[in-house]
C-alpha cells in the first residue's frame, strides 16, 4: 500500500512538473509566436513512453524538443537539440534571412522541397533558377559547400521562417494534439500556384505523429515535395556502437561529400551503405550524407531504426505516406546524432542528370492535395 502511494505521488509530481514546465515554455516566443508544448503524465512503470513535445509555430512548426520516459532512467531527449533558451538565441538572434539555422537543430519541416536543387545562378549569386514543365522557378541559393569550387545551391525548402495561423491544442485520449495552418501562398514569390499547409502533431504514450497536408488552392499545377530534418539523439554519447537500420536496396551516387550532388545514378547498396540487416549496422567511424531508395515497406510503413545499445535505447521512424520515396541520412563521425529524413523526393529533383526518371515530386493540380505522415516509437532494443 505504501509503495502504491509513493508511486502515485511520484506520478502526480511528474505531471505537475510537466505542467509547470509547459507553462514556462509557452511563455517563450520565437519569431514572434509563443512556443507550444504538448505533455502527458507517465502511465507505465515498465514500458518507455513519450512525455512531451515542444514546437515553434513561428518557425514552420519545427519540433524543438521531444522527451520520452524510460523506466529507471527518467526522461530522455529523443532529439539532439539545445535548450530552449539556446534555440531562441540561434533562431531569433543568430539566424540569417532564409532561416537556415532552423535545420541545424531539432526537427525542421521542409516544404516544398527537401534536399538540394541546382541551377544557373543570378549575377549576384543570391538566387538560382530551375525548370519544371516549361515553368521557371527562382529559388534562394542559400547553401554552399566548404571546399574551393563548391557550387551554391538551394536547400531545404521555403518555410523555415514561416509563421503558423490558427494554432490550436486539444486533449485527446492518452495525450494531446496541436494543429495549425501555414498559408504559404506562392512561398514568397518563389513557387507556382498557391498552397496551404495543414499541420497535425500528436503526442501519446506510444507514438509521436507528425503530418502535413499540402493543398493547391491556386489556378495552375505545381510540384510539391515534403520532408523533415530531425536530429535523433544518441543518449549514450558513444556514436561508434550506435546502429542504423535503413530498409532500402538502392543508393544514390553523389559527386562528393562537400557538394553532395547526385550524379543521376542509383547503385545497389553494399558495404557500409547496406543497412538492411535486422538491428542495423554500427556507425563506427563511417560518414553518411546519403540518400536511399527502393524502400522495403512492411505493414503499411517503411521503418528506419536508430539504436543505441549502450543506452538500452532505440527509436523507430515510420514513414507512412506512400509518397515517401527516399530516406536521407546524415551522420558525421564527430556528432552524437543521426538525422533521418523521410522525404518524397530524390535530391536535385529537377536536374537533367535524372533523365526521365520519376524523382518523387508530386504534381498537384488546382484543388488537389498530398499528405506526408511520419510516426515515431521508442523502445528498449
């Protein structure tokens, strides 16, 4: 009886602490909009479960933090991300006009294109052009490699600084859910037609669900791809023994790991790039900034796993939307994270190197919509 009372008191204390933390976080704003925290009390003393999500409606609904409770350990950070105060300084003080630091932390959403796009540069080097079905698309040339001769290019979409309207939080059975809409229009003059993006982020004990529905509200067709850029934490800090499982049989060749531009050639996975074995492959000292395709779907999902055996910790990343055609993974040896990016498209989707291949961009005619949906689970491996 005393044990039950102590357990009940501990759970109530955790719930109160979560509520107080949520209030404090909601008082903080980034890009002029208050942060939103979803939270729930721990319900199991035997199974890991999600406990909170903090996101930034002022920065394209980017997920800044996710926590999960592991019995005997307490809350564990699922994302490799700085404190909220540090995130605010990065995003409100240190960031550039395009919002590029947004994809350097947490889990930024990437619309209407994840990854890289190449094209002829403007005279001032600030924009580039790409061609789609006879239309010219002008994009910010917001990224460049570090080596001499690197080519400036566009990367990671046009909503990194977008503000979200009609943000609403509601309780659901076992958790909470937040919804919001970005009236993206023509993405600041960089895209075709006019687009609304409807976001739904859900927290329950068993899962974190993130979904985006893009709808073409305009009068002409447009290409759309959706993805995200989550940095998954390695709680042990020992990157060499952490493991990555990617159920895919083909790899996109790139020119080098500085530009990371696709050559247009897909090759069968082998060596360090064959991550199909159950339990994945140890990261060791391998560098990854690669794109896998020909994904193995089972039970309606393509499931990537990040496993940290030393921490008795793992996370499933389930791509649920059939439009998800590729997985980009980024894991530099010096870092204590693995970025796993479920995306519709191959890199440089408008590039001539692909010939007539379908590069994953979805064509939305007026009135049509498409959905991106990913679900997370945590477990003890």
